[in-house]
């Protein structure tokens, strides 16, 4: 018995919806990840930069 065209549409629809859900999840993760520019230097790095700036 051959598969009906509607079952192929259901499979395609499920794949498309799963792909959209995965993209949405990935976008949420990327949007909430802290940026490297916002990260502060550690106190040790800040002191080293300050010492290097005053020794010039």
C-alpha cells in the first residue's frame, strides 16, 4: 500500500517545525551569552596594565 501524499506533508511539516524550534533555541542561547567585550579584566591584569602605563 503506497504512502498517501498527506503523510509526506506531515513528515515535512514535522521536520520544518523541528528545524525552526532548534533555530529559535540557538538564537536564544546566542542572544543571552555574555559578550567578551563586557568581560572585566581580572585585578591582576588591571594592575599589570596600570603598571605598564605608568612606566612609559
